[in-house]
C-alpha cells in the first residue's frame, strides 16, 4: 500500500507543480483518497528476516525487504502489519529479546546490496509485542543487517550496520549499547565505506563475538562489492575491542562474508567468503578463529554473493551448514562438499533460514517469493500464501467495466493482474489475481481500445505483446539496424501507448522507438539521448578503480539508458524522455529535434540524478 501511495503522491506532485496550485489545496486534493489493500498475496514478496518467539513457536515476526514488519500468532494463518506507522518501509532484520520476549528489535534498511533495495532510518524497539515502537537511534545507518540481544542482559545489544549503500559515511560498523539503546558506541568499521554485515557469538561466553566487515558501494553506473578492509574480526570483551582473525583466508580484496558459530561445538566457526569478482570459498576454523582452513570453492551465485551469502549452522547435526543462495546450498561435512536443498514447488532466492531446537526436521525459509515451511527436512514445503508484500516496480490499469484491473511489474514475481474490486461478499482474494508474464516484471501497458491487448516485459527490455483472450504472445523488442550499435535497455524499460492513436506505441533503449502497428515494426525517432559514458571510468568508492578491482558486472544494470517516456495528451508530437544518467529530453515535432535539459537545472536536483518517471501535464 505504501508504494501505491508514493506513486499517487508523485503524480499529484508533478501535476501540482506544473499548475502551481497553492500548497493548502494539495491537502484537500489528497484528503479524499482512501487507500485500501487489494493484494496480491498469492506470490508474496521478498523476506529479509524472521524471528520465531522462543516460548510460542506459532508467533513469528517477519521483516520484509520492501514491506515493513508483519506478525502472526498462528504460524501464518493470519497476519497483522505492525510497522506501517513508522517512517521506514524497508527492513533488514528483526530480533526478539531472549530474556523478555515482549521486547522486539527491528533494524531498518534492507540487508543486501541489490539495485532495488530501500534504505532505513535506524533501529527500533518495541516493549509490547510490536504494538508500539520507538526509534532508538543509528538513524544514519540506512542498512542494518543483524541485531543480537545479549542472552543474559536485555540492556546489552549488538548491531551490525552495513551503512549507506549509495554513498559513503553515515553510521556503519559494529555498534553496542549497554543501556537498552539510549546510547551507542561504535567499535568496528570506518567512516567511509566499511560497515559490518554479520555477527555471531560463543554461546558458552557471549562476550566472545565474531564480526564480518564489508566494504562496498553502489552507483547507478556500477557496483563494487569488496575491498581489502573486508575481513573477519574477534572480540573477547563483548565488542569493546577487536582483533582481525583472517589467518588462512586468501589475502585479496574480499566481498560479502557470512559467518556462523557451531551451536554444537562453539570452537568451530564457519565462514562463506566472497573473493574477487564473484569467486569465493568456504572456510572452517576449529580453534575459535585462530586459523582457517579452506574447505571448498563454494560461494553464492546467481544474482551475486551480495544478495545472499548468509550461513546457518544446524543445531541438530554437527557440520551441517546451509548457505543462502538462489537455491539453498547444504553441506554435511563442514563445507567440503555441498548439494542443493530440495526445493520442488518452492520459490528461489533464499535469504533467511530458521530452525526449531526441539524439531530436527523443521525449516522456515524466507525467499524473494515469501515464506516456506517444511516439517520433513525440505522434502516438501508449505507456502504461506496470504502475506501481501509483493514489491512492484511500475503499475498500470485497464478500462474494464464495472471494475478495472490493476497490472504491475514486480521484483522476481512476474507481471501480475488483479481487479480493483469484485462483487464477491469476501472481497478480493488470491484467486482473483493471475500472472500475465514471468520473471521480474517491468512497466506494463494496456491498449485502451482493446482490453485484451497488453504489453508486458521482463528485465532489461524483453517486451511482449500478449492477447489475453487467445493467449498469443509475440516478442516485439526493437532491434538495431544491420551493423548498428547494441541497444541498451534499462532494467525497467519504459513503454508508452500514444494518447491519440492506440495502435501507436513508444519504447526506449538509449533511443526512443516508435511503432504504428503495436510493435510489429519499429522506427527510431531519436539518436542516443543519454550521456553515453564509460561506466568503469566513473568514480566509485571515491575514485576511479582499476580493472582488477572487485567489480560485479552481473549485479549492475545496463547503464546510459532511457528510463521514462511520456507524451502530451493535449498536443500531438510532444514527447518527454528521462534517462538514468541525469538528462531530460524533449521533442515538440515527434522526434525530429530534441532539446536536452540536465536534471540539475531543476530545483535541488543533483547532477546525474536518475529520472524515474515523467508525466506530461494533462
């Protein structure tokens, strides 16, 4: 609901700005907009963390990457959003105080390095089972990945703060409080790029702590996921002082590290270490971190280690460790050999795993597609299909009567369609929603003269025209001329139906394309409207980096692309285009000539800002 509200607010803001409506009238315009949840939940959304109540295993708190915090008292039969009144919708972690389960801690700002993550405003505490919340500080941390409450002292809390992803500085590193969050002390990490991504402790002596630092930075152009300051550290005084413990681990620029102390033999510590440019290794120490031995070259893959890499040591079987990955990896010999966990009929992209101490067959997993529960050691899974936390990139509506449909491209959960209302007594249900195209969904569009013709796409410009009545799908991506340059399509490429002629559509790469026959044929109506820069020449982590630095090319979106297009519904031939590198382009003659407007010419907009959406004035 919050993403829908932001979209509405953006549209109103642009319209109000253009018409110069007094600010007091804006409130009256918005006051009649009443938001209601229309779903969907049948594919759910990206889960960052889960906390199971230590005394009642039916009570779960769920941290959603792009959807707040949710609570269930009955193992997912019903849910309640408990964080919607706070300032952050993006959540990285949630922790229950083991000494007093009425106290719950939440770290805001998602705990991965993806292009689609939101940032947070610090750490929160609830003392009444999630009914009310108080911000306890670290407001400039932006991404908090883990919180541990001392098992014997509720006032002592340890926090792993990754810090800002898109900029340097902020509050990043290891933080501790001994007064329940009134004051915080930083004891590990730096003030620029190095934060802490993971922490664990020795259950025999909680003052013995382990921490993994992480040096990383993302820009619109690039992603660098490691550096020489990424390492593993140990404290023997409750986090006040630290000693680096990387003997035996490859000495190079390292990426994201996951660590876990064996709950069965706490002398044993496991570490999943990303090495330079997506390589990696799994390490094991049998002497509390004094020395590490490489077990295998195992590392999380797919989207990249920055997106996974957490490890979970089984409390039931020594040396059985789970490595979060697109498909969960499992070792039963301390990391020498891994196999994939059985995940039939289960969503991919695993982010969190929880055990029950009294049930060796129980697993609770959070994925990009919601929560899954197994009672037989992963042989079968129960999907929790009523948690409405899907992350939408862009939405559109059709013209169906009496109730129009809403279409949306989603993060890793396809392009979906559902009704704005139904005539059913019980309202909108999962059965009313459906998938119209697979993969990560992009911006959809619906023909205003034929509601069965829709345009939907998956990431980086793979666009289809679909006839909902017949099921026919036609691939209609514009192709370069023979000998032409590579077309650079944004992750969420823009599609637009002409407001005067519905058979005419526009699409964009670095060029604007026009089709007068619904995508069967295309003509470019512009040249390259972007800055057309070499991404690897642009500064990252404060400077130009060498070719052998820890770039993660597969974690980068195509750069120098058009991100948004809009056509005037008042006058033919006026088209606007926005780019990911800080430009707005305007034509008043249907593409024969274009006028460039750098975005920093707009009030308080930085140079090279990403233009997410443009709407022509009505």
